[in-house]
C-alpha cells in the first residue's frame, strides 16, 4: 500500500505543526528560567562544594557615595589627568607612590 501525495503532504504539515508547537512551548517555559539563571550562576567544584555567583547586573554594589569618594581620591592623586582614560581605582593605583 503506497501513500498518496496528499497523505505525505498532510504528514509533513503535521510534523511541522508539532515542531512549531514544541519550539513555542520551549521558549515560553525555558526563557524565564534562563533569565533567572542569568541572575545567579551555580556550579559544583571538583571537591563537591557548590559555588554560586551573582550575574553581571549586581557586580557593582558600591553606593553613589563610595563611587564619588573613589573619584575624588583618584583626582587628588592624579591631578594632571595622566591616567584619565582609566577607571578611578586604576588611576589611584597607577598614581605616583610619592604622593601617598
């Protein structure tokens, strides 16, 4: 018994619909989980301990006051602006040690 052309087209269309449904379901279910996983990454080390790290969004936990203090310190120790292209912590670290 051979399948007709219409039967083959119908089977291909059904397979395409099933694949589309699986893709839509996977993105709607897995996308929120991926967003949460980006906020905090956990992995198991070789010694069996589980280590977790926050995502990039929460790396800078310093307050505005701390950043301002760091900027003032960098400006004080690098008054000529020789290292102006660097971040404030690097400007302080690269400044001449005789000024400290």
